């Protein structure tokens, strides 16, 4: 089993106290450093949920007067509130501070290859509203953008003063993303989009920051903050959908590589003599395991399984998943083949990266042990003993909203690093 850090309710921002200690020379009289120090205190309060001024001073090695100055700046923002007296070891009982999770809102949009999903969350990752619709994203960029805008408006409208409480919008895309040019999309993956996301209209309409990243990276981020990867500093998240992608958490942070293309596990060549892939190579994992490949393979196997319900019904990846869960022989054969192909790729990943956990997301993850049992067997036969015994392979805890939640979490992470991103209504007192 992987070692987990003892985070409890603290979340992956643990370390805020050490950040504060490094900035402890700052005072309100030094405007250039007062805001970063206040941001670090805000992260500590978010991390602990409830904490007293005295405990902040002790944990961060700050004077109580400095803490009082900073808290005095944070209280008017609405992000922090006083919730009454706490325990005392003698003397006056301290007043406990609490982070206000409902002070602001976050939007996360998952633009998949064949769907759009949106979630609205609070500042603790709880989903308050959501929308989902299958959509031909690859061939309809304008319709996709319009649907994303519609979902954003619908979700925000469910909350009182929703638009004014919105921090920002995070967007997950089924394409590698270069951090220096986040709106550029791969023309190989999304040729009709002509290399451009075109999501600026969301920034203009809602007047909030817009952040973009790869969908598998954001699935990994969601798992690290809220799911099976909490407290695990080295793991991989593998999304199995129309295509395949992986997000790596290394040392507690998302690893993107030099130009943002780390994690393209779908383009590992499993069969060098296999069918051509959209990337120009042959026999990529995506040509064997992605949704179109599984539907095509099911058609090819129909004659061998005349008793299968799939032989008479229309084929989709969802119908294959449903049939496998119902024990359909054709669907189960597809699952076994998928586990074999995916196991080869994961064995290589374990040998190369040595993560302590691999989390499977996307549609096929709902198959649970039907997929995991043969997958683990393949991995065991193809990995070094030390790497496989250290790794746990499991399915996501966050379901189909994992990637959209990760997109919202990307905005939260940015705002906790720089509180100026919080809406003006939630930061009426400027720190610097």
C-alpha cells in the first residue's frame, strides 16, 4: 500500500506554516511583502479549516501582534470568519477562526472528445451544481464553446449572487497543453479546432480569470486534492475514454514535461505492426483501448458470440460497459483484451516511473474489479517485483465528474496562491 502523508483535513496545501516562517520578516509596513505573508496565513487557515490566532503564531513562528494585523486584514474579505471561543489550557479562551468555504464559487469545465461536463463547486471542492451532455466536440468547436457557455450560466444561476461570487473558470481539454501557450490545442487531436481553443468569450462574458490544462492532468489534480490520491505524493492518473491520457503527480505536483506533453500514454506503441493512429504512428495504445477501438473490436467479434446481447443492439462504449457489468460474454472478452493491452502500458509505467499508486478514471473505470483483476494480473507478470509490490492500482473515487472538479480545483489552487484572484466582494480589504 502506498504511504500517505497525514493530511487529515489539511489537504495538499500542507506546508503553509513553513512558507509563513520564511516570510516572517514581513510586516504591514512593508507593502511588497505584506500580501504574500497574508496569503500564506490564508492558506494555513484553509488547510486547517479551524485554527486560533495563537495557534497560527505558534505554527508559523510569528508574533501574536503580526498575526492579529494579518487576521484583521483577512476578516473583512469574508473568506475567514470568527466562530467563537476554543479550548484553553489556562487563561482566556482563544477565538477560533474558520475558513468560509461558501464565500466564493469555482467553475470547472471538462471538454472531452465526445462530451461537455460542467461543475460549480465551493472552496472545499463540493459540487453544488453540474451539467453534462454528449457532444461531437472534435468536429463542432463552435457548438462546444456555446454549450460550455450555456452550462456555465446554468450552474452560476443556481446560486445566490453566483456571478459576483465566481473566482474563475477552469477548462480541461483533450489535448496536450503548453503552459506558456495554454489556448493552443493539438491539431492532430482536434483538427477542426485549428489549433485554437477560442474560450476567451467565457472570460469576457463572466469577467473572471480563465485557466486551461490537459484533462488527464486535471483528473490527477482532483484525485490529489479530494480523491484516492490524497496524501500520496507520487502517483499516476490514467483516463480511459475516447482516447487515453495520463496525469503524473511527482513530489506532490503535476508533472507536465518541457512543453506540456508528458502523459500521452495513449500513444505508446503496443503493437508496432498495428493499425495507424491519428498521431502518425502504428499500434498505439489508443488504437486498441480507446472507445472507437473497442466498438470496432466488438463488431469484429460479433460472429463469435451469437448469444451476446451486443450482437443485436447498437454498439457504444456505454452499452459495452453495461453489458460487461451484466455478464455478457462478448463484453467480458473485450474487457479481458483491454486489460491485457492496458496492463502492458502500465507495466512500463511502473518500471519507469515507480509511482506508489495508479488511479484509473474515465468511463471504463466503472467496471471496477471486472477490469482491475485481469489488469493487475498482466501488470504482475510484466513488472519488476519491487515496483509492482509498491503500487496500488485502483479506480477513481470521484466518478465521471473527476476532470471537471479538477478544472475547478486548478482555479482554487491559483487563488490560494494569490488571493487577489478572489472576487472583489470577497476581498473588500486590499492586503497590499
